[in-house]
């Protein structure tokens, strides 16, 4: 018998690949960055020869909502994602130049895409940019390596007209667009979500963190959850995700004696604190506000006097979290199904990265343990569907020819063990070994990423946020 030399073989793992109808013990072979076959007939020798007996072998986990920029997420985001078993992520704000800079300096071997924020005073002049200004911003964002735009309605809202125009301009170009709901007329809550769905006007849209619109701000939290689900079913053009962590994340940065973020001010008031700098300080001291504190290798949650001191030392320029996501709508949104659409909320994401809540595997597998979803469902929500949303047909499954992006999971511990991106190890036995970043760009971003040495998958304009296979009313 001949021995064939390849890049990798994962032996005796339970391969779960719902796209190809596989859920059984198998040997998985990859070479030159791609999946070759299962259960080879020849003897194999491999650079990465892994015993995966007793472990799950799934298509690389894709988190379509993370933060990994100098503005939000910070330098530890890539490593925090890698240690959470993520192989591909969408950075949900930018700014694109800073995100690309960090991807080059602090990469951990992941595929990363970025959408650039539409932010008054930063990337647009004011809160009511017109279509021409938005077209210019989209063009410069794509040329800088982003795949589209992000509306930050909950934090830095625009007028409804400008929000709608952003979605329209992105649709015309076939670019990606996501909208944290909220405009100058409606906040980051269920009413803002309904407004966002209307403003999309049938255009493709990623509506992030549905759970954050169901916190009971306008009516009962579960009633808000059901209304969110009904509304999504009426909008087949909208792709959505929700996250399972109890905490939100916003900015602790203050200017002129108050937090700059509307979200921060809102949750201070809900917790019974004044929506100003002094109120935030008291909330940090008492634990209602949890500082996102950077340590040597990760971001952790901190409260009390030490947190206040660290916040002051950073001139207030840090993130902060409040435990504001009630559990009932969180679970309902993550598991709700429709006979035609499948999962009503398409993907499981985290809004994590440098925000310490990268819990797709940990809390996602808790849903499997509860038998609220199956392990196949888990892979659909955390890899197969996200790959479709991003327009990446070679990811999200383990068929021959697919990218060798793989996550190996210890189901009993609900922890990732190892992972590979393009056949190269990112995580090995819980230790991060990946380096650099593969930036996912459109053809327009090619130049910038090759100059920076962070070339990754090219996603053609017009293939992201695709039309659903089944139309629902
Ligand atoms: Zn976010």
C-alpha cells in the first residue's frame, strides 16, 4: 500500500456537516488548504496528524458579528476569537483603516471581513448625508478593503432618510450593509427594529443582534421577541443574528460630562443612575456597569474601585457592558423556526471579538444539551448559514474542494480544542498558534490587502446577503 503525504488528517472524529448530510465518525483529509476526502483508501502521512476520537469535527465556526478595531474591540480581539474556536468573522464597525492595521499587527490566523461605519463627524459630515456622499463613502470603504457599510443607529443615529439611503446605495453596488437599528426618530429597541425593516424597503440587509431589541424597553420582553420574529418572517430580504450572552456592550467614553453613546445613557437611566459621567462612575463602582478592561492578553469584565481607576487612567476611552438581555427572549430568538424559512433568526453570533462574550460554542452547545436545537442545527446557525450570508460558497461545509476551515470541539466541555484556517492551524490543543490575517475583501480591495500582505478570500460584489432560496410572505 502506498503512503500519500498531505497537509492534514483528522482521524476518528465525529464529522458533522449538515450541508453534505454527514454526521458520523470519519477520517477527514485536507491538502493545499482544501478538503480532499473522507475515509481515504490509501495510507496517509500528514504534517498535521490529529487524533480527533471523541471530538466533534465541524466546518469552521463563523461569527458574523464581532469587533476587532482600534475603535471597538481592540488589539486582543483576534486572539480572543481564535481561542473561542472561530475561524472566520465579520468586523462590524471599522473604521476600516484601523481594522486593517490591527489585522496586520495582531492577527491570529483568522479570516476577517469588515464593514465600515457611517458615523457623523467621522466618515460622513453630519446626521443627514445624501446619496452622493454615501456613494463616495461606500466607494472609498471598498477601495480600503471593507465589504460594505455599517449603520450605527443605536449609538450614533442618522435621519431615517439617510439610513434608508445607505441601505439603497449598498444594494445598488451589491455591497454588504448592516444596520444597528435606531434613527434620530426611533431608538435602539423594538420600535427602532420595525422602523429599520421598513427603511430597508425590500433591499438586502443584515439586521444585527435581534436580542438587543427585545429587552422590554417598549413592552413585555417576550412580546417584543414574538413581534421581532413575526416581523422578520415578513421580510425575506433581511438576514439576522442574535447572541446568547446576557451582557450588552457600549462605550464608556465621556465628553462634556456625559457618555457620548446614547445606549450607555439609556442603560444608566434604566439601572437607576444619572445618564452622565458621575452616574457612570457610580454604576461602575456598584457593578451595574462592567468595564471592558484590557489585560495583557484579553479583555475582561471589571467592576468596583479598580475598574473606576482603570477607566479614569484610560481617559474614559474604554468599553462598558450592562447585563440587560433577559434570558427568555434570548432563548426564543435563538431557537425559533418557521417551516419555510428554517431558523427565523438566521445565525448565532456574539457581537464579541474584543468584547468578552465569544460564547457561540459554549452557550450554543448548551442549546444542544437542552435539545432545543440539534448538533446539525448548531452547525447550520454558526457556520453554514453565516457562510451563505457572506457569499462564501467554499466555507460552511466540509465537502471535497471546500476550504479546510475546521473547528474541533470537545462537546462534553463545550470548548474548542483545535482549529484550522485554509489547512493551517490556528488553535492546537487550546493554544493559539495562528498568525496574520486573511482579509476577506471584494475585488476592489485587492490592492490594499496585497500591499499589506493580508490577502484572503475575494467575495464578488452582488453575492453577499443573497436572496433566500424559499420566499416567505
Ligand atoms: Zn456590534
